[in-house]
């Protein structure tokens, strides 16, 4: 892609699944040129997860727009030489191969620092080095389970994995932040950095509140379905017209407004048993019962109007089918067609806006679509590599 704040930055990606592809797609969205290295025999395995997006996999089209695909069998010396020729021109290498894979390929952190001192290397791993889990495979669910995220999701005795792959996506975004930071530093020093990003470390960081609460209370905080164990009342409540409205209070002032202005219950607002958030959390079931009764006798629109008038946060529980047709996304013109080898697919614009404008979204590449062109650009005869 051309244009954008990262125009002129070349990123090489040795990636698969979600974490690294989201990191490099974020860089591509910002204008970097991203060359995705894939194995000729199938490439990134998410290409084959399903075929729902006009013959392409939903994961792959989500995570790989704006990239060029080059197929190299890195077990072959000529392919590894081609990779190093590419790295000599690159600004950033992002990888999330299996444990020890980059070292076996001669592109581990020490190798890169010696051979390509200006290159910023970002290696994403499951658990990081030096621990008893370092050699284990790490998928999103496995890491979330190991880091305690599943224990605070769902309901007591019925743990659940959060729907979006937060271990993967948060790690990918941390990796992108690291890349941008290292680029800024290299502008001052002229040297790259070798950066490690661990999925497990990322999720335990995101578990900060829960871990801190448990450390200082000595007990595990129990999940509360759509609510939060930290504040009350806060959750989803059925309405008279068959919807679920989500209401929340995050401080004592909001509780007072909810009780007096929205519910018309001065008695609840004045009741010392509910005065502080800690008190309300201990009596969550009592307050949820009050809200369920109040909401069940009113339609969604009436409840939201009352909540807005009282300055109480509120939302509607929606399914993905409803979100696709969400009026807010439509009003803000957030959907765009993205070219793919099998025809255009629809995707959301990147979240970041620059001067009121979103970055353009490049096409999703076919496997090896750019191999010959990129190798030729590097001064390498494609016939030496492709056979």
C-alpha cells in the first residue's frame, strides 16, 4: 500500500493464525508495505479454516488485507538466502512461528542483531523464554485458560472463553505498539531492536484488576455472566418487548441518579445498605431483582429514554447478525469492499482516523501471488527459488 503515516516502511511477516497477522495488518493499515512469507504447500493455515467469504476463510480475509504473499520453502538454502536479501532491505520482521523455529532458521534475535543491525525484530511467542511452559504450543484458548481469563468469564462453576480471541488480538496490538516505538527510537539511534512479546504475559497483564483483587483478598472473584464483579448494578435485563437492555453504574453518583431519576426509588437511594459500591456488590442479587422487575414491565425504547435522561449508561444486547446491520456503523459509513482473488468481500474500516479520514484497505492476497515480482525486485531470479 502507499500513503499513510508508515509509507516507505517495509515489514516482512513470518506469521500464521491471528496474533502476528493482526500486528502486521495494523501496520499495513497505517501505510506500511507488508510482505507475508508463506510456505508453498498451503501457506498460513487460516487460509483453510473455512470458505465462507466467497471461497476464502473468514479469519484470513479479516487479518491479511493490504499484504503481499511470497511463497518460500525456508528449509531450502536458496530460499533462506532470498529471505535474508529481503531482510536487508526491511525495517521490521514480525514472526510467530513455533518455539525455537526462528533460531533453527538462523533468524533468531541474536542472528538478526548481528546480520541486520538496523532491522527491528518482533518475535511473538506463547509463553516467552526461560519458563516451564516455554516449549509448549500456545493457542488463544490455551493461553486464556492458563492465564485465568476463562475463570472470570461465564458464571460460577461454568467457565467460558471470551468470544473474541483476546490473547491473540491483544498480543498482536502490543506487537504493533512495539514496532512503532522501535521505529521512533531507530530514528534517533540508527539501530534496531529485538523485541519479545508473549501471549501469556499479555493476558496476565490484562488480568491486572482480577489478579490484584485476588492477591489482596485471598479469594477468587466469581464471574457474573454479562455483569462485572467490580461494580453493581451492572448487567443485562430482559424487557417487555423481548429484548435485553444493558445498564451500568460505575460510581456512587450514577447509582443515585439511577435510583432516584430512572427508577423513581428515593428509598433505594437513601438506603445505607446500598450507599457505596462495595455495599451494592455484596447485594448484587437484590438490586438485579429490582432492575429485572422494572425493565420487564417496560419496552426497550422507554428504558433507554429514561436511562439517557438520567445520564445512565445503556446499550442493547445484539447478535452478530444485528451488528452487521447496526445503524451506527451504517450512519458512519464504516463498511468497505476489499478485493480478494475470488471477488470482493466486505470489511470494516480500520479503527484509527487521521484528520477525520480512515486509511485505505488493500486487497487480500492469493497464496504466492507476489512471489515472482518481489524476488525480481530483490534482484533474485525466481527460477532459482521456485521449482
